[in-house]
C-alpha cells in the first residue's frame, strides 16, 4: 500500500515564513522583553540604543563600581605594595608594548593618587566624565605595564570603566540617559558569563582535572553530606559550574526566570568570594545584578517611580528645538494610550509606539561603535589563531579569554642559568631576583622579556663592579629550565633548556619554536597516576610521589636536599639512562625498572630513544616524618583555620589601605619638599653561583 505524502504548496512558503517570523518575535519578546522590530534594521537598532531611559539604576551601579574600585586600588592594583612594585630600580616589568615603561616610584605614587581621586569622583558622581577618565587612563597604563598580573576580572574592570564614560547626578541634566549606557554594560557581563561557561565545556574541565580537592573547603561542606568528596569536585565544582556560567546570563535576561535565578546568582558570587582569592570580582558582579531588573528599580524601591510619561521623557529643549512638534504630539498620545509596565526588564520608560527622530551622523557613528565593540568582544576570546606567539600550553594571554579557573598549574622547579661566553663558565641565579611574579615561567613572551631584563640588569651590575656578578665579560647567554604540571598532568619542561633566550626569536604572530608543547599523548594515564598516588600516600603522611615526562635527548639534573630520604626512581614508559656524578656510575633503565637515588649526590636522568619517557620519583620528607612521630599525628594537632575570618581579613585590608595612603602621601611630599621616602623592598638574592 502506498501513501501519498503531502507537500506544502508553493504559495504556503510565505505563510510559513510569516509564522516563523512571528514565533521569533514572540521568543524575543518573552526572552528579553524586547520588541523584534528594534533589531530589524540598523536604523531601528540605532534608535533603540539612543532612546531615553531612567538613569537611576545606572547611577547606583556606577556609585558601587567607584566604591569597589577604591578598595581594589590598594589590593589587586598593588597600591599597598607600591614600593615593592615600583621602588626597586632593577625591577623587571612585562609590558604588552615594548615602549611602555614604568615611571619612578614618586611619579607612580602620583599616578595612583590620580586614580584614587577618579574613583572617588565616580562613586560621588562628580564630573563623571572627568573622574572616569582620571581613573581609567592610569588604570589601563598600569594594567598594560605588567602582563603577569593580568586576570579576567581586572580586564573586566577596565572595560566597565571605558564603557561607562557618560555623566549623571548633575541637577542641570535630565534624569534619563540613552539606553546604550545600559546595553553595553549588560552585554559585557552577558559575554563574561556565557564565554566562561563555553570555555568550561571542554574535556579537560568536564573530566574534573582543573580544580582538585576544592570539596574540602567549608563552603562546599553541605554537599558532602550526601555526596563523596570526589563527586562534589566533579559534579558541583566542574559540571554545575560549567552549566551555571553558560546559562545564568540567559536566565537573568528572561523575565520568566529572572526571579528564580537571582538567588543562585547571589549565592554563586558569595561562595566564590570565600573559595578563591579573586579580589573585588564577586562584588562587582553583585553590584551589576540589579541592572537585569530594569532602569528604574531604585525609584520603585523608594516609591518614586514614574507615574506620568511626560515626566520621564526628556524635555524638548534638551533634545533640540526641531523636535517640539513631535514631542507635543507624542506626549499627548502617550498620556492617553501608553502604559508603563511595573515589571519592565529592559527599561522603565517603555512607550509602545515611541519613535525618536532620524539619527544624526553622530548617533549613527556611536551605533556603529557599539556594534564594533560587541563584535570585538565576541571575537577576541577566539582570536588566538592570529596571535600565535602568545600561545603556549594554553591559547593566548590569560586575561581576555574568559577561561576563568579552567587551568591550574603546579611548578616543580625553575632554573636560570647564565653562561659567560668568554670562558663558557656556568652560573645560576635566583629565578625571582628581579620579579615577584611567576607567570613568566609559563608564557614564552614573558620569558623572553625576563631574559632581556636579566641581561640588562647584569650589565648594570657588571659596570658597577658588583661582587655579586663574577662575570668576565658582557657576552652572556641565558637559559631557562622550568618544570611544571597543568591540570594534574605529568611534570614536564615548559621551554627548551638548550635555547639561549637572549638571542631566541619571538614574534606575536608566529608559533614559538622553543616553547615545548604539552605531552598530550600521555594524558590518558592520569587515572593510573591518581591510583599510584593514593597508594603512596597510604604509606604514611610524610611520603609523596612525583610524576615526570621528558623529551628525547634531554637530561634532568638534580640533587636531593638533606631532608628528602628513601627516594626511588621508577620508569613507567620509555627508556632512560640514570647516572650519579660522584660515583661515575650509570644505569640503563627500561619500563618497570627502579633504582634508589642517593642523597647529597647530583644525579642525572637522560631520556634515551626517539619517544618521551615517563618516570616517577617516590620519597619521604624526613622533617614531616619527625614532626608526626614527635607530635603523634599531624591532623588532630594542626591548627584549624577559622571558617569565616571576616574580622581578620578586615584588619589585613585596613592595614594594607593605610600603607597605600602612606605611599601616596610620601610620594607627594618627596616631589614637593624632597622628604625622603621610606621603602620596604623585597628580599632577593642576585648572587650568581
């Protein structure tokens, strides 16, 4: 039996498109409370961006933003440690642009003071454009001066300061602002949440390797009442966080789900403020949450919300005399027909048929700039195929990709070797002699900058005839040997230790040849490594294990410290040659073979063959073992940290802010009257060995 399949007639295509269009319009209306025709053409979109809306919610957000930035100045902007960051003449900085230099410490103190007054002006709403410029211009200068201090929320703070350039709380101005002031801020936070979720939908994150042992924190303790610690780490920390980050912005935008999503949003950021050391980021996000509830929520709370549309629409003399007739016509019509919904999500001055006059060229340019900014923010997190020189184990610089908490690092060892090319004599120096940052150990661009800075500083010290620099010439080579692990992988080298970074090539647009890639071919054995680790930890609380992977023909050189005992090297995959330099003995080891490492003797492990080798080193910490034996257990007698140390944190922050204010005052006194500045310099070791 054959059945005839019915096909829509050709004339039905128009009705089908109309039904789909109506459904799309209905979805846009339900999802965000927007009218679809606002997005139908560029002109409608531009008018929608420039329509007047209540400025009260924007004023509250800007006030909170200014107050939070006042606190942030002393903390993540480094105001409390200004002397350490800018008071040392040999301090190495890592600017994004080569020509960007740090000023002297007194000048930097004045720059911070300008930022401080700008943040005060933002909080008070005083001459907002001037205050915002005074804050945001020095902010971006300090931000771009040191790439190691970058993070996603510092980048966010700078963007919010840029897109907030407008004015409010001026009695001579109307109580409305163009809607684009709200749109840009809401769009930026929407991107923040959505991209943070998208970056977490990766096998690395969903497998639970990025954030380990977070379930032991007291904030997540309630989940452990019905889940194991491992499942809390996997389901709550990784899976729920990915789903939450991706979906929360959609739920907060939709009127139907906003009220139900708000408690989750508030709890999420409050928990993050306890779980992580991320500065003012949770509080800025909390300050932005009310903006999802419309432009006039402060007036609703204070029972001063608009009751007459004529009160809310900007006066004709402000918009321009040419609009007098249109204003009277629209005002009369709106007083009879238009209504102001109480639950408006996007604006409080919602006129169903209100249309502004044709956009002038300035408004069209602004609308184009808004579109360009939105496209740029959508593109930048995935632009790493262009800036390949910044790609290492992860893509791009950390700070503008919204890959928050996706990668965690554990650094085993960092060696800086200086070779005097005149006599080929090798010297070693403290890796952190000229910087307190360690992010340069993971990124090739910063490693190159640090090598050049070390060379410049050694030249200065050499010319000063410093006893700490036993060099015979200024012709030197610098080599970095960095061992690191990412997301529970094997410990491996980050850079090729055979490449002189002084002369090494680096380009922002080309892949860095001397940056060694991740050995992803071994990531499948991570479950096996976890099983072995659990077995070693069960021996006693003083034992530990280290898993290492190395490239062919490279050699690991090390010497055990005195408190490390019972050390054994076991080969898991590949072939190595083990040698102890004092005894001139070497052993060829294959997979499954082990050897005991002698204490106090330099040993070398060289990978033999064409493929990388994997081996593990098990050891006992003698100091920890003695403490356990003397005390009778390290868990019951260990001091417990308070669950909610708010008072202690407040005291620390208060002292830090006092130092910040003192630094600014001392810099001003020095520049005006020559008063000496007391400096607290960082302890460092420049001696070459």
